[in-house]
């Protein structure tokens, strides 16, 4: 009896140590990914969680540093003419600035977003933006940048999404994942013609 109990205790300790090592490695990877993110380097297969007010600074930097493409699928994308310096307007202007420096910027938004939409402002800025089909609700919140970065989550491009709501998102650095969502985006894009 005592031997079995000792084996279980020893096994429990070893499992605890192993779990601690795995958590330590993962925490180290998360910390390294965070430091890398702040330097805007791309490391393969990194996933960085962001929540609540963390969305704006991260996405703002990603959009500012885009080189080739920004493709977005969103339920709503707002622009507030009375609040020129709002966080939402900053992101809209990031998209226009990216387009002006030669980045391919394409956006699909739900037709629900016609009220107080950034549609006209983005169109006037040269951005290719389209409403989805009236037969479907586009509820996704997806950003694909340079075929390497994917942002997925719950945050709508609106004042409440950026400033008030509890939101969760992930930034994924993976060409493989980006390729999957790029194909998804292109399929939706064809449906908006």
C-alpha cells in the first residue's frame, strides 16, 4: 500500500513539474511574441491574445505597417464626422493612408452598416469597399494583412467596439492561417460583385 501511495505522490510531483515547465515555456513564448509584436517583426506561428482596449493600439500599428495588402470583413465599420480624432476614425484613416502608399485595401461590410458608415469616406479616399449581399448577414470580424497576419475576434469597428464593450481577439502570425482566410475573403469578394 505504502509503495503504491509513494508512486502516486512521485508521479503527481513529476506531472506537476512537467506542467510547470510547459506553462513556463508557453509563458516565455507569449512574452517573446509580445516583445516581437512591439518591434513589428513577423515570427511564424505566433498567436497573441488581445482584449478590450488592447485592440486599437495593436490594430493601429498593424495597419500603419502594412506593405502589400489589407483585406477586411466586418459587420460594421463606422466613421464619426463630429469626432475627427476618435480611435475609430484613426483606423479608417489608417486604411486610406495604406491605400495611398500603394497597399491593396479591400473591405467587405454588412449592408446593415449603411447607417453612419465609413463607406463614403473610404470610397472618397480610394479604398475599394463593398457591401455584402442583402441575402446574408456578414457578422465576421476579420483582418488579413500582407498574407501573414490575421486578426480575428469580436470587436466591431465602432465607438462601442473600441471604447466600451468587453471584447476578445487574437492576432495570428501565420502564413498558412492567413492563406486560409485570404481564400475565404476572395470567395466573399466575388459574391459582392
